[in-house]
C-alpha cells in the first residue's frame, strides 16, 4: 500500500486509507471507504517487540483516530438517510393534507354514468363494517384492561367459567355491569356468530386453494412449453403470382383503428399502421372515429388526409349515431360493402403501435389452416417503468400473456380475444354472429361465440405490439371495472348457448368452470371476502380462526408464481401482493354489478392515454415517407357506403379528391382551427387532479382497526398482514399510487 499523508500527522502510516470526495463545501459524501480490519490493529510480534514503547503507543493512537474518522463518516451517512426519510415523510404529509383539503372524491366524479344510489350501496356496507369494528375495538380494549386477556381464543370462555364459578361459590358477590355485558357478548359470539363465520371462512379457503391449484397448473404448463420449446409454426408462403408484389402469401387484409376522443395517441397509431409492410393493393386501413369532439374529429381527419397524400390506402369514418360503443363502431365498419373483398381483418386500438413486419409475422399462420379463426399477438408496454402502478400492472399482464394465454392457446386452442393486436378471419366473425353490443367486453364475446362454432385460436408470444398502460389510478380503476363486470354479463348471456353447443364436454367444462367461474368470479370473490372482510372479523370474533398459512404462505407463493414471467419485478413482490388485495374491492364490486345487471355494468369509459411514443419514436413517422408508401400499385378511388346514411364514411377519396358523405355536413376548417386554439387555452387552465377514494379509505381504517385488535391477542402474522394491508389501502385511497399531479 502506497504511503499517504494524513492531516493529523506529518509522516506516513500503513493503515487503511479513507477516501472522501467533497464535491462542494455544502454537499460532500463518502465515495470510497474501507474500514480498518483487525490486521491493521494487530502487528507482527517481531515488529511490536522491536518498537519502542513510544512508537507502539503512537501507532495505536493513529489507528484509533482513523477508526473514529470512519465511524464519523458512517454516522454522517446514516444521518443523511434519516434526513431524506424525514423529508419524504414531511412531503407525504403535505400531499395528504392538500388532498384532504381539496375534498375531491370518487363520488364527485362526473364522468361516471353509474346510478348514485347503486354506487353508494357498496360503500354503505363497508362503512357499517367499519363502525362496528371501531365500536368493538373500544369494547375489547376496555375488556382487556378489565382482565379479559386474549392470548388464545378459548381463554375468554375459561375466564367466563371462572366468573360463573366465583358467583356460584359466593352468591352475594356482585358482578360488574361491564363483566355481565361482555360475558353475554362472548356467549353470543360462541353460539351464533362464530359458526357461520367459520363456515364462510372455510368455504373461501377451499376456493382459494382451488384457484391456487389452477394457477400452479398453468405455471407448470408454461414451464413445459418453455422446456420443450413448443410454439405455433407457420407454413412457408408459396409463390403468389397474382399478388403483384413478388413471392409470398399476401391475402387481402383490412386494418381497423377504432378510437374515441383520443387525440393524444391518434398520430402514433395511424403512423405505425400506415408503415406496415404489406402490398398496397392488398391492404386497406379504416380509421373508425367515434369522437364527439369536433376538434378531435378534425385533427384525426387531417392526419388521414396527410397519409392519403403519401400514398397510403386509408379512409376516415365517423358515425353520426354513436351506439354500442366499440362493438357498434366495429359492426358499422364491417357493414361496408367493400369488406366482402377482404379475407382478414386486423384491429389496433388507438394507443397501439405495431411494428412494420406485424402482418408478415401473423397472417402466414392462416395459410392452409382453414380452422384457424384468430391469431393474437402479445402486448408490450412503452411506459411499464413509469411509476409503481405501471410496474404492478406489468406483472399482472406479463403473467396473463406469458402463462394464461400461451398455455391455453397451445393446449386448448382457445383464449379470450384481447380486443386489439389480433388478426381475425372475416369468415369466422361472420359465422359467429359478428360484433354484438350487448356487453362491454365485445372482444371476449366474439371469442366465446367463435369457440362454440369450432374455430381455433393461436397465440404468438414472440410477436409484440407496443401500447400504453394507464398511469393514473383513476384510469386503471375504471378499466378494471369494465374488464371484470363485462365477463359476468357475458356469462349470464352465453351460459344457455354453451350448454346447447356441439363442442365436447371437456371444452364446455373449461368454459364454464375455469374460464368464467374460477378465473372471473371466484378470484375477485374470495380475494375481497377472505382478506378484506372475514380476516378483520375474525379478530373481533376470535372463536373463528384463519390459519397462518392462509394469510401468508399461500398468498406469497402465488405472488411468486405470478411474478415469474417478469423477473425484473421481483423487488416489487410485496407491493404486488398488497396491491392485488387492494384492487379486489374494485373487482368484486364490478363482478357483482355484472352478475346482477346493476347500473355500472353498462358503464364504458375510454381509458385515458398520455401519448407516449415507443422506442422508434413513432410520432415522427408521419414526417417520413417510407419507400413502400411512395410507390402505389393501386389507388382506392372510391369507397361505397354501407346503406346507412348515419354510419357511412364521412370523408372518402374519389378521383383523388375528398368527397363528403350525403347527409353529413363538415364544418369549416378555419373555424375549427380557431376552436382548437380556444380549447387549448381552456385546457391549459384546467389541471388534472388526484382524488380520494372512499371505499378504499374506509377499508383501510377497517383493517387498521382489526390490526390493533390482533395486537391485543398477540397474533403476530395476522397483525403484520392487517397492518401492511391497511397501509396499502390507505395509500390507494389517498391516490398516492400512480400519476401524481402537482
């Protein structure tokens, strides 16, 4: 070790150096620090014996000073961490104070079409449980200090028997009023409350175990697929002389982009689809705009006109009568007379950005496979690392694609259509009854009906299409409500058709018991009931118990399995477990709404987008002119109408010039540009804001109250679970997860 000069002496030493980096006088930190080892303090015996007593003392003093310096720097680093934590806590408290002072709650959300009476019914039930738990907590704390100790569920009865024996031995003894009330409460618990609560707990545990076995089987299936390298194989396209574009399999493909008031992302999706590598004479792009905002309509229409000038075969369609949400939009587009010339249709939502070779990697799977009705690609996400909410969503969706859809696609040839990034055989759509507006999950509806008609599906795990994840909890919550209420609506409608269908008994059982009941109904039911209601109630009715393995070990194992497809997300396994239980409130509410046809079951709210580009910066594609878009082998000069004047094309190209549909007036573009400027000024003054979610907040206090009660009875694992789950509900209820608006 090279000699070094120290500030406390003028001579060199052999101790461990301390390296400190001082960036500026006000901000300095320890960059490299090696504390002294035992060897620095223990010199060889020969060296010690050869030193004079004065020299030996001096070496000891130097090492002691060096150790003091090391400890001081470590103490400074620890103090810096504590300061950062304190600052973060103060910032969090400030955010909470401002949010509470603002008073914006989910009940003030005007975008919801749900009946207020129906909306508040579920919240009222949670409030009743909360107030009962608070009253019981006060009752139990008083009993604790009166001598009713709760270290085991049967001690209350032992204490009660001792009181009865004492009263029998001494008839003149006067029992306190509180002891009399509490003894009656214990008897009521034992005789009337504990048995039904324990029965319900056992039933939920059985459902929990069944669902866990299903999850384990799916994971084993995915492991088998990975180990054996099983995946669909497309047949090589033969020479197609009639394609006009060389060799290959190039059938006629229709691409549809349904959108509604999504001005943040329309440029990206239109630009990406217009850059698809496919012969122009065999590709037509429909932009299906359901926007009710004239400004957004104009912006999208102008984007379509721009790509038409670049040579793209693209048309703009706008419905005057907007019925049926997305299903009605797609149904209207499929009614156009020119659709009969196409064999396949590809659907991309407004925020999806396919790669140029998307069609080349998906359409060939249909060749010589006449029983294939759908080829579904996997989603990837441009903003999966944006915040904690997007990271947790990515874990869920990675498992959905990598495990659920891949395994079901390979072993069953069936899975739920994801609504986008998929290629349908138009014949399969027509034979299955086409798009229906009867539910809010039109994609799952058409998939189930196609499966009942014998069509097979293929899932491609290696073909990805980029899109966005909701970055705010408000948007994610509304999306999950629609995704969990729709399947229950569909189950009620499709059950008779499933029973009467000609598919095998095995496929009927898979549809009814696994696809619908277990994964769409049982999962949200037991997640909410077991962990958010039964577990807190067992703290106040300790005669009904939940084993520790139900509270900790099995959920942790299931979370571990869920996170396997996204290994980089392992640091978030605990937040993921807590957040999934937190979301069970929304999913349970949505499931009940769909099952019993309540008002919110028909609610459709377009998920808010932020307009983030993919890695290829697809927003700039509109400025480029790809070679395959410069040269057109054939131009679409006219597009026929479907016969419904209210649902036809708003803007078409006839002889290279815009032609407007009869019966639809197009506003002056200059006036709309002025309107755009005015709306942008108003939008700049209107800021997004976070909300307080009352259901989640009420459940947070319920769980925290139960955690205090579990602390009295020294139930360790139950206490920690209730505590952290309550904190999770509190953070979500205050909208502290996801996008934060200053």
